């Protein structure tokens, strides 16, 4: 049986409307020990006893070490949510999260990874905002020249010992923006356009969206390292701000100055 495009889209919409949304999202990659907010959004208004959420077959409260908060009507809507703030998974491995409302079930999988023993004393992360392979190629041609298909030399960046290419597509758009692409650099989590250090949830208040810890917060909290940001643009520009946005928010909430968090 063939479905028309309109029928197929209607079927997809109907299916999506009754699916739970889980944050962190499916196929999330999480650093062991990194903190994040765990949230499940339900499409309907539910009672607490209708909701079941497990992590690798165990109750979520047991897996995370504390009980979740259940919100029967989030933001006054007939939609329920379950949230656990500031949790972490200390052991690397594959985690299977299952959320059920009794009628519908959603399953996502996370990969929690660890790093080896610390080797570098300090780390300097260079970010060329909007820089792509094509930009580097153009710069190499202009500065070094090219003859018979061979460049006249390398750029300094070509000789850096550790480089990587990062996909910057967001959860809601292939074409991303500075906020959520830089957020992916600093947290390892994908999010939507205009988001920084958070997943885009249904909350009206953006500050209530599920948060994920940045690399700046992690190295200071777990390694006792200092963090500095140097930029040739405004510090509140999305690219540098993604390194310290939650840092400064937490400092402000604790009555500390940004200077004391450097």
C-alpha cells in the first residue's frame, strides 16, 4: 500500500505527538563524571504512578543516586515532565534509557566515555570562528602560492600536532549558528539553533532548559585548573561566551564575581 506525501507526514506527526522526549538525546556522548540535567517530557498530562523511567533496567533514581522531580503540568500546560538536575554517570559504557507512560515508550542510548591519565599541564584551544577547510586552503594559496598542484609551503596551523574536524549541524537545523555549534565544542552535546550549554526543551523560560556542563566547568571542578578566555571580539559573542556562560551564571547565583571564577 502506498501512502501519499500528506498521509505520510500526518502519520509522522501523529507518532511524534505521542512520543516522549528524553534529554540528553539519543546517541548522546557524555564524559564520565560530567554533570548534566536529565529530563523526560511527556506529550500528555499524567499522574506520577503512570510514569516509569529506567536506566539500564534500573529505576532512574537508583541509577542517578537521587529521586527525580515530577511536574504534572509544566508551564501550566496539560503536559507532564520528569527532571533530575545536576547528575553524572561516573562509569563509562553504554546506557539504555527507557521512558514509558503506560501507553507509549521511548528508548534512547547514551555512550559514556572516559579519558586517560592527564599528560598535558596546560591546554590551549584555538577556535577560528567560521573557519573551514576551504578557508585554510584559500589562505595557503594566497600566502604560499601553488605551482603545478603543489603548495609553496604550509601554514603554521598545518603543523599543529592535534587537530580534528567537528560536525556543527544542530538538532533542528543542518545550517547551524555560533551559539549551538560552539556549545557542541565545549560540551560535546548537540542542541538547537541559539542554544548555549542547554538542550532545547519545552520550557518557556530558557534558563530552565536541561543544562550540560562545559569543558571549562569540568576542568575547574575535577582538575582544579584555571580557565582563561582570550578573544578578538566581544566576550559576550557566542563563540567565547560558550566557554564561560554557565560559569558566570553560577558565580552570580553564588554571589561571586566573574574574577573569582577565572
